[in-house]
């Protein structure tokens, strides 16, 4: 089963990857972790993202369809994944 998921990036994740929202293909067995690896090689994103994007994504927490998710959470087409970097303030 192949399809796409929507990825929403916030704050420093958005800045590091050069976009706030995109759709990426997923296949059966893909997880948030495999989605993150795909984000780092996606050709339509900021070409200079490099190590900065990797550092930001390593510190993010994630939501899958609005519910807290681990990196090993399985994805299905139609999911929405939010990447939430640590926020300052209170």
C-alpha cells in the first residue's frame, strides 16, 4: 500500500528545511524515522539544509494525526505528521 503523508514543520524545523508543509510518499512498513531520513534527502527542500536540519529533527517531538508518536510509529497513507522542535518560553 503506497500513498502520501502530510508533514508539517514548525519553528526551527521549518527554518532548517525551508518549508512549512509538504507531502511525502510512504510505503507499507514506513515509520516516522524512515520519513525523517526521506526529509533529509528530499530534493525539493532547501539545498543547504545539511547537518542543521538533521540536528533540529533529532530534537523534535512528533505528532501523528494529533497524537504523540515515537520515531518507530508506523505510518499509513493519509496521515499527518507534525515535527515540533523544543520551544522556548512558557
